[in-house]
C-alpha cells in the first residue's frame, strides 16, 4: 500500500480516537475502541515507521516525524479518558475496555500502571497480557537461538575436510 494512503487512513483513525471513552451525555454506554481498530492503527504506524515491532516509543517517534497527526497526544488523551471512565464505573466498563487495556499493555504505554491501580479486574487483565507478551518474547528468543545454533552447526559441518 502506498505511503500516502496509509498516512491518510492513519489521520482518519487518529481523528476517530477522540470519540472513544467520552463521558456519555445521556444514560448510555461509553464507546470503547475495538481490538481490530487498535490493531489497524498499530499496523499503519508500523507501515509508516518501517518496523515490525510497534511500541509506544514507535508512536512517539512517528509523532515527531509527522507532527500533524498528533498521534501520541491523542492516544495519551484516550488513555486518560479510559482511566477516568474505569474510575467512575470500574466493573461495568471493564468488559468493553479489555481490548484497549490489552493493547496499551502490548504497546508498553506509560499509563498502564495507573490502569492497574483502578481495580483488581483491570490489574488481572494487565498481568495476563504482560504474561502473554513475555511468553511471546521468550518464544521468539528461543527460536532465534535455535536458528543461530543451527547455522553454527552447518558452518562447522561445511568446514570439516
């Protein structure tokens, strides 16, 4: 996909971020971002920054290169609003907030510790996601080490007369 299209889609997604986790004007449910929406934002950021691993640091770097998006500020505001919604109704909102919490943990956002302090269920969700991320990293390290060892053995085998 062309870079211009990805940037336009990311700008549209960034504008949509401001509509999530708002204080409802009437007695209705708060709108939370879906996991698919957050993954599409992550994919667009990865595409624009030309990296496979996207973290909060990647968002800030991209924000520095493309300040018109104000992506880091919008995501910070989203995290602040989510924290406020979870504080006001901790048990009612957790089910719909779970994709956002998981995504913020995976991105290693700075507000994750405050989200964990909101209630036990949020802390449990954060611990579970952190454990999943840690297991994925360990699996990747093991696979990398296995491939490295395999290459070393092939080199030794090729060098023998």
